[in-house]
C-alpha cells in the first residue's frame, strides 16, 4: 500500500517505493535515486559483482563511508572554527583591556 507522499522510482528496471522525505521534492528524490543507480553501476563494474543484493550492500557501504568521512570533516572544521573564534575573542579582550 503506497502512502500519498511515498515516492516510486525504477532502480535497475525494478519499481521500488521509497518513503517520503520531508523537504525534498520529487525531482530531488529522483536525483538521489540516480546517484544510487550510478553508485551501483560503479560497484558492479569495479568489483565485477553480478548479484544485485551484494551490489546494493556494497553501494550502501560506500555511501556510509562517504557520510562518515563528511561527518568527521565537519567535526574537524567545527573544532577549527571554534578555536578561531576563541582566539579572536581572546585578542579582542586583550585589545579592549589595554585601553
């Protein structure tokens, strides 16, 4: 049973119903599905896997690795930004304190 806001798309010629994602339009969801298909094609070609389930699992793994790396990078950038702000505050306090 498809909910009104579910999204249906074909992945490797198989119709698949995806749950709706708040804030994303059908065009954006189509783009995401296209990225999944592209990743699956890349995995299939790179690892010469024929089993669709294995291809999907490896593709999901590669997306998870990318997400993990982005989170790590974001945390590192946040820590660096926080340090810069703390340094600026210290410099301002020092400057104001000298007056």
